[in-house]
């Protein structure tokens, strides 16, 4: 019997049977990994030019796997940023732990859909286990549930949707049914230095930004507890564990009890900073955070899971589920854990497998050590930078972030330009209280003493070059 499409089918079966291509993929991956420590951190012009090779019309006919892999290896890999090495300090970008990379290789063959337990029992089980582990690591109350999403942007969105649901529900307004347009007012209060992803979430949720009440911050970007306005049960208060520039933490212990007393919903954006809670050395920074109502945190930053991995944690499971469901009739019960009940998506990749692998590979002590190492390296680099005459570190290095500036903005920007051009490391720019800064974020497991030395020397050269030119 001849069926149409048979020849494609046959080819695909053959491709799947042939281990060669899969071994080749692994070999290319291993070759890439082997040169991470010595290559340029940001691709040079030549490498970027190679990307032109990808510009072609949609092919009429397909090609074999070998050709695809070869193309990516030749032109794709050189145009990557070496954020999986030890000297990429841009934004807040973690590397990937080896165990998770290995697991993602293996489980790629599984191609699981994590939407529901019935679609993938193994994903559902590991979500349950990982949820328990996260609650234990962060010291969160028993009733807390976790949703496994793509990052903190989406985690913030989910948590704030849950807050909106609960606050309106308490006033007899079912937001799922009645929507937001004639709803009773909900106040949103946050710090001056709230992260852009929170603003985005508020916009998506219909809060707008005009009425946002922004609390003044101190010179580290922390909310000033004495400036928190009077709160009530119609208010969402948004706090931060890890200011994206300075790494500073809001004073949870001072702020949350009063906010809860007033009946407000407290959310903590802890994208990279919440992990400090796992380290006995750094836990002080997070003191009192367990009293909040919801938290968002990334796997892919300080925990070093591969992209993309974020988690929403919520102490009001009903609010989280109700706000993410299209139908109120659907609520998970019993042992079954359907991941889609805790995230905006239905079909999802099984990102929890890599998160689980990271936690299992490190253990509690390893997570603490990983986080402490970021702080150690950041402190050591900040100290070295402080010794270069003409460079200043503008923040207290309480966690993993360092803000560096020169005596004027031009000099800072030129220093950053030369630093980036040399390619030994990469750090990006930001502004801090009106001043341009070079922002160095240390959150890759691979960053060691040698990397700190190389980075310091490169910065020293870049600064000397910039100073010589001005
Ligand atoms: C990175 C970051 C976010 C956004 O997280 P994504 O994982 O990139 O979506 C939110 N808040 C803070 C403080 C961050 O550092």
C-alpha cells in the first residue's frame, strides 16, 4: 500500500535510527564546552559576519541532520555569547550546571508535555517533588504551591494575577467572571526601583502604571520602611529580594508584618536573590520573607539551571489556580498534580526535570555553597576594583552585583567599551542614581579566582586606555 508522505516517513525513521547524528551533536556540544574557558566571551566581528550564512529563502527541500548540525557548529557556535563560561557578567545571567545539561540531553528524547499528569506522570511527579524541595530550601509554609514557568517575568505575572483575584474576591468581585473594567479599585504599592518585568505584568493585568504608588528608596535601592504608606486589604505590596543593579534586599522583617496586619497582599520579586535564603551565611538578607503571600524566583539565574526556568510560589493555592484557569470548574484535587493549573500555559516543555537535576546534583549544602561563592567572588573583585585609582564601586556588595563607575560618564562608557572589545570578559551598563555604571553580575558556577584576576586586569587595562584617550 503506497501512502503519500511515505518517503518522508521513511527518511525520518532512518534519521532516528542512525545514532551517528546524535553522537555528532554531542561531539559538537562537547567541543564547544571545551573551549568555553579560553574563547572570547562576546563574538568578534568575524564570528558575527558568519551569521549571514543563515540568511536564505525558505528551502524548498529539506536537508539531512548532519548538514544542519555542521552549519550550527560552524556559524552558530562562534556567534554565541559565552554565558555558560566563567567570565560573562552581563545582566543577571546564570550558566548551566553540568548535571542539568546532561539531563536535558537525555530527556530531549522523551519530548514530554508537562501540561497534565495524564500527559506525563514523570513530569507531574518531579514537579511535586521539586515543589516540596523548594519549600524546604526557602523555609516556606506548608500550603505554598509552585508553578514552573519560563522565568520571573511570567512568575510575577502569575503571582500578581493571584493577588488581584484574592483582593477582588474578598470584596465579592469574581474577576474571572466580571473582568477588571468596573472592578473595585486595587492599590499597587512598590519601591522606586521595582523591576521592569513587574511593571509589564501590572500592565498586562489591567492595573496600568499611572496610579502605581512608588515608595522612595535608600542609596542601595532598598524601600525605606518609614516611607511605606498606610496599607489596607485592597493593596498589593511588591518587594524585592535582589535589586537588579545593586543586589540589595528590602527589609522584609521590618515591612511585611505590618503589611500583613493591614491585610495587604505581599509579593516578593526574588528573581536571583531569593536563593540567598538557602545559605546560612546570607540568609539574613531574606529574613522574614517567608511571611509574604507570593514569591517569584528564577532557576536560570543564580541556581544555574539551563534556560528557561522560573518558579512562582504562592501561599494561596486557590487564588493562584483560579486566576490561571479559564474555567473555575477545573481545580486539581487529590494526588494528581497538573502543572497547567499553576501556570498560564497548557502545553509546556518539561523544564522541571533540569531544575530537579540541579537541586539533586547540588544538595542543600551545594546550593548554599554555589550562592556563597558568587558573593565571595563579587566581594573579592569589588575589593580589587576599589584599589584601582579612579574607579569606584558604588554599591555595598551584599550579594553578587557590583556597580563600577569612573569620575565621569564618558570615562565610564569608554572603559566599558574597551572592556567589551578586549573580549576577556563581558559586562554591560546601567545607570545608578543618575550616574552611568558598569554592572558586573556574578552568577555562573564556573567563575573562579582566575576569572576574577583576568577580569580585574582587563578592567584595569580598559580604564587606562580610556583615561589615556580623554
Ligand atoms: C531578571 C529579573 C526579572 C525577570 O526575570 P526573567 O527570568 O528574565 O523573566 C525580574 N526581576 C528581577 C529582580 C530580575 O533580576
